[in-house]
C-alpha cells in the first residue's frame, strides 16, 4: 500500500498544516484520548526496541487496536485532524511484515505522526515550532535506527531544561559509578535500575517538548542497558563503551537545546506554560526547591508575621503611653504656672498652697508610673525586634541555602569535557572530582563554568605531556586532571591542577622580553607565572582550535574578579600547575568593608582585603607622592581611591577661605587608611580617608546603565537609606587609563 501525497504531507508537515481546528480540542476529549496515546507510545517503544535488536517481528496487536480506538473516538466527536493522523499511522503499520519490514523513512514518518498526536493532545493550543541547527535531516545513531527531526516547543523548553539538568546530573553520576566489567552482581543490577529511572523520565520529557534527537539517543541508552542485563559478560565491555558514547552524544544534544533556549526571543516564549505565569516571572530562571525547605521558609515567614503583629501592638501601646504622659506633663506645667502666679501676687493662703502641692504630687506620681510603663514597653519592643531579627536572619540563611547547589551537579559536564579533550588532543586523560564537597550559589557556579572549562582545557593542551614523554618521566600514561572544591572561612575555594610539565618559565620570560614587558626583566618565578594572565600572551608556536591565540586566561581571571573573587597560579616544574580560585559563597549577601572618601561611602568585598593600616602625617604624604607603600620590607603599588575613581579631591567644607587647599591637603594626609588588596599571590594598596568597619549587606543590582562600568560589582542600601556602591579594586586598577584623567567633583 502506497501513501498518497496528501497523506504523506499530513505526517511530515509541521503543526501549522493541521489547521485552526488543532487548537479546539476540548478538555473531555483530551482526558479520553490521552490514556490511549500513552498505550500507543508504550507499544511503539516496545516495537522499536525489538527493531533495534535486529528482530523484524510483527507489529504488536495492542498497538494497532489502540490506534483504531483512538481514530474512532476522534471521528465520533469531529476531531478530523486527529482521526486523519491516526488513520495514516494505521496504514503505515499495516505495511510492516516480518518478510517486508518498513524502511527507515517510513519509521520516521510514524515517529512524526505520534509526535503530532502528542502535541495536539498534550498542549492546550497549537504551540510555536523551533527547529534546532543540525536537525534538518535524520542521521543514524546506532544500527539502522534513524534520528528524527527536532520540533521544539519554545514555551515548554525552559521548563524541560530546568528539570533535565538534574536528570542529566543524576545520569552522569550513575554512569561514573558503573564498573568497567559488568558481572551481573546484585550491586551492578541496582546501578542499572538506578540509571534506568532518570533515563526513562528524560526520554518522555524530551519527547513532550519535541527534542526528538535527544529522546532517541536516550532510547538507545535504554536499549544498551537491556543488553547489559541480558547479554553475555564477554560482550559487556563493548556495550559499556557504546553506552558511554551515547551519553556523550546525549550531552551534545542537551547543550544544543541550552544554546537554543538562550537564543529564542522572549516574544516566542509567550505561549505554552510561560503564558500562565505573571509577566514579571516569564523571563526569570526557574528554581527547584524541596518541599521541606519550603515548609521551613513558610514557618519562618509566619513567625516573622507574628512578631510583626506583636511589635505593632507594642508600638500602639507606646503611642498611648506617650500621649498620656504628655497630657500629665501639660497638667503639671499648668499647675506650676498657677502656683507661680499665686506666689507673685502676695501671701498665699496655706490651704491653697497645700492643695496645689498635693495636686502636683499626684500628677508627678502618675508621670512616674507612665514612665515605667514606657520603659517596660520599650524593653518588650526591643526584645521583639531582637527576635524578629533572629527570624529574619534564619529566613535569609534558608533562602540563601535554597539558591545553593552542589558543585558535583556539574560533574557530568566536566567529565564530558575531559573525554572530549582526550579525543581532540590524543592524550589519555583522567579527571578526578572526588574531593568536591562545596555548595555554592547557583548564579556563581553557572558563570564559573566557562573559566573552569578553559582552565581544564589549558591544562590538557599545555600542561599534560604526550604518552611517550610521560613514560620517559616515570609518570602514568594517563594525564591526571584534578578539581577540588570546598569552604575556607567565608570563601569558596576551587583548585584546578594537573600532573604535567609545569609552566615553561624560560619561554615565558623570553616571550615577555620579546613583547617589551619591562616587569619580566627581574621578575621572580611567581611574577613570571602571573604573566600568563596578560591579554594576548602565549608561548605556543602553533595556533589550533584549542589554544595558541593567547586569549582565555585573562578572560578567565576577569570573570572570577567580576564575581568578587581572585585567582592564583603556582607551577611545580615537572609536577604540574595549580590554579586556585577564591570566590564568595553567594552573590546575594556579602561581607564588605565600608570606606569613606570625601563625603561619599564605598564598599569593597571583605574577601579581597588582606589587612588595613592607618597612615599618619609624613608617611601618608610620602606614600601619596611616590605611589608606593613599604610593608614588611615589600614595596607595594599604591592607588588612591579617588585616583581609581577618576575624581579630584574635594576640599573640606569647614576650611578657611585663605588656606583652603592647605587644609584639604592636611586633612587628606593626616589620617589616611591603606587597605592591602589580594591580587593573586601579590598585594596592592588603595588609600582612602576613613575605614568604617565590616558589615554584612544585601547586594542589589545596579541596572544595565551602570553594569558595564569597570570595577562596579553591585550596590547596597545602608540602614540610614544611603546607597553605597560596591567596588572591586582589582578591576578598577586594571581599567585605569594611563592619562590620569579625572572628572569634576560632584559629577556622579
């Protein structure tokens, strides 16, 4: 039986060809047909699994019967498009026999027909279609199974990606735990069962959103798992290799989906689930929170509300006490004035004087009692404020914890990168992520993945030797890459290292001299190592797709600095290189040091400050003139804060007009403060008028107008309502113009 052109077009065309009726399926019909569609898809999966194993059996009878039922139900209520698609699917299935199996294009048409049925029944309307790069034509994955087209629903894509990130992380962790030789032991069987659950969920979710290439890849992984469970032990190594290759391909498909989601305009995401959200939530990233955490947050919000009600009552009572005390004091004042009039008029009758003094005593007694009530009320209000502060801190900590994710959630992505680097460089690589017990702000980790991937790429390309050189040096054939992540105080510390040759300091010094860098003439080993972060600096003589252009290391350090952190490098000749990244744990709340420069306050992240020194008189004046401060025998570069901000010094307002400049200069140098800022393994100094101590602040975004300014990493609001900018001196010093240009004071 051959399909006519209209029938073939009905299966291969996009959803727009289904007509406007596709969006008018009522709720009752959807509830009736969805269970039938579920059975159809299950039977299709079983049938395709048999085809993937090389069996050419008949179509399952339940598959055909359910499609017939679905077609008849759709016809009975006038759902013409549903009935037509079901009819075409039945016609295609009838062509398949054990002696004459369907060709891959026909199998692809069945796949597309089921996808159209699913979109019509599972979506309230007719969603937009997003075609991903590389999905225009089917291509084989394994055997004769073809990869179908991706027809993505942009409205469902962000929701799917949010859920799929956890599923991909779970799959990656279990894949790493699979033993090299599967022996059908109970432990191995449990691992396969643990892997099968997220795979099945991911496959169904991918099909729902239209990511058919990803779904097909996961389906092949499920088939490989079945072969592991039922195959011979001698073949398990080959199956595991194929399973790992499929996982890498799944990661590539998932990365393509993430890139597509980032490129979809906001207007195209207005349909689907996004249309059900309030406007201010539609463009915001989603966050998954455990119900136990949410219950605790709700309980703390309730406690804060209760304490707020108690404080409202206390304040109302205090207002009443203040009013009564005021009335009593006014009465006492009137009586005092009356007594003064009687005293000034002449002799006062004894009983009138006695009555006045008694009245004054009574009013004073009432005032004292009212004062005691006020004192007690203020004490209760203060205690309530303390309790509310405690609840607010707990609520803040739990909300911060809700933003935290495990560093291990990126393990599968980094392992995939290591396998990719091994294939591209031809060097066997092993990535060790066993010592990663860090929980960090999700926003920080997402922005950190780019620098981490570049550091690993740099280690693999420049640091790790080839197999011959490693054997000659007595090292194992596989290059060892290691990532460690943990807490040290209030900082997150991430270390990336390799066991390669280390930095070629001789080549670095020669390249620096060639580029005319004067700092390289007498630089120490640590100073030479810092040169790899110079823009455009590279010792590689060949340019490849992986390295050689001298870009990347400076970008990686700049990204770390933009997060309020810093990065150091240590080289061990013949043993490898260690990169250490120091970062805040959260971007929402930070410890800062408040500075005063003129009339304006600024803040610097406390994690960047090594120590604070107070400079007086001649020492401060000399340091300003030389732009150098000597600390413990080290000469450190000094940057006045007003110079970094490109502002002129403002004269003191209370200075005499005759000696205004002299008074301002004396005020600036008489009591200045020097802050030693950590810059890699080195230190730099900034000078400010005053240091007002450390404080924990809530970081606010500065908006798109100011976000592009170098060195400005955020803002905060103090208790008195003053807005304070949070600065990163490392970025300010790096962007300082050589012309020493300044702006006029008062121009903000």
